[in-house]
C-alpha cells in the first residue's frame, strides 16, 4: 500500500504547539486588523479600526472584559508590523501576533472555532534562512526566521592582513607570495563552508543566501557539500568594512518568497500525481470525509476574504460534513461553523498538517494528500 510521507511546508501542532489551546477552546473571539504602521497617523487609524471591530463584536455578544484585554493587546502590537492578530476566550488572550504583511481587510468574529487561515499563511512565509556575506577574508553569517536569529563570522579577523592581498612584488619569490595569498583565500572559504554547514544542521534553513566577492563566492560553491548545495541561492550581499552585512532587502525577500511559492507548487504537483492513485482528495465534501476518517496527511486550503460556506462539526469524536445529519450520526455535540475553519481545525487536531494555497490552485478551494487510499 502506498502512503504519502510528510512534505516540507505543512504546518502542524507539532511545529506550532501554541495553536493547540486555540483548537481546544469551545468559544474563541478572533480579530485581524491592518495597522497602517508606515503612515503618519497610524495610531489614530488603528484605533478607529479597532473600535469598528469591537462594536461589531459587542453586538454579537462578546463581553466587555474580553474586548478590554483584546484592545490592550492590539495597542501593544500595532507599532510592530503591518497587521495584527489577537484571539481570546473570556478574559484570556490566547494569541497575540504581528502579521508579516497587510491583509487588506479587518474583521472580528466569535464562534466555536478560531479563524486560523491568515495566521497560518503568515507563519508559512516565515521560513528559516541564512545569509552569508563573503569576501576573501571569510564571511559574516546570519540566521533568520522562527527561533533562529543569531550571527557568526568565519575566517581572518584582520581583513587587511597582507597575506590576503596579492601585490606586484616581482622577483623570483613572487609566485610563492601569490600562492600564500591564494592558500589563505582557500582556507577561509573552507572555514566558511564548515561553519555554515554546522549551523545549517542546527537551524534547518529553507535557504542559504550568499553573495559578496565573486572569487570568494566561487570558492564557497566549490566546497559546499551535497546537503548544503541545494540550499544555496546567490543574491546581492556584501561585507562592509565594519564587519556588518549590506543586504539588498528586496532581493532577499524575493528569494524567500520564491522558495515558499516553489514549495507550494511541488505540493500541488504531488496532489496531481497522487489523486489518480487514491491518495488525493479534492473538493470540500471529499476532504471532510477524509478528515473524519483520519486519512489526511496534508490539507490544502484557500482562505481569504468572506466565505459563507458552512460545515457541521463534532469534536469528540471528530466528525465533519456539509450536512448536519451525517455528523449527528457520530454522536456528540454538533456545531455549524465556517467551512475553512472546520477543515483547518479538523486537520490540526487529527494530526495532519496544513498548507495555505492560492484560490485558483485547487478546485473549490480545498484538497488533501492522504495517508492511505
């Protein structure tokens, strides 16, 4: 029997245990809003946005204490990024996170399930990566991403050491001097690659972005091992005189976004390959059936903007279907909930992982890779 192994890019409770409490709660208030942090009157605008959301939440029965703690969390976070997510249950703030990009919409809602789609999409783009700014003296290395922010350096401390620079010395000893310099470059490149490979084993980066002196970069490419070589991506980086790195931020950001899109494309290709073998499911009804049977290894779902599609869900035991009668047959309390939220929470709580995909990527915005036919 064929099965689908775990594919890089899915988000699960194993990777993000902080989502488990959100999935367990029987009533959650979810709020997302854009902060317009770059505008001059950002604080005023964010305040107006939050007031609009809080009035709607109050009208739907959310208590004053819950709104108070959520408002305080929004105020704490609004200066830190272009959007914020706050989720609460009663007086407890369960999630307060800064978004990596604006959503283009503000919303707040209360219900049996948290709204996790936008939050998962932010985290999906927050991949670990390394930057390696090379010159002939060595490199400055930085690791970035979830739980992986630190810096290191390799090579010679004195970047003006004469041993690192060829000079037109002339005479019978010129070749010996030049060879000593080239040996120093080679030594520093090997030390750089050794350090990058050791750090990569700890960090497990999705990308290693390198750049700088062309000769130093060529040596890094030459000495990279089989595990490191597929991760390497050359971008504009340089090593400043003070030892700091100069990044083309746009190019670094584009390289990371391209890697995320590449992972999504690979997963969609795997879905097309596996579905004829019975190891893929497409469309809400088929995916909900597979989730109920604990077949799903990786849920692919699009969630962006208002969606009035509903599903029915029981948690103990897990039951999911587009109609109430099917779920009632499993026993337990049944809730009518938004379709995307039901699928995401159902996937996470059944041990599956979730990948957010573009709206046109899968039919009816939902598909899954299965553990077994």
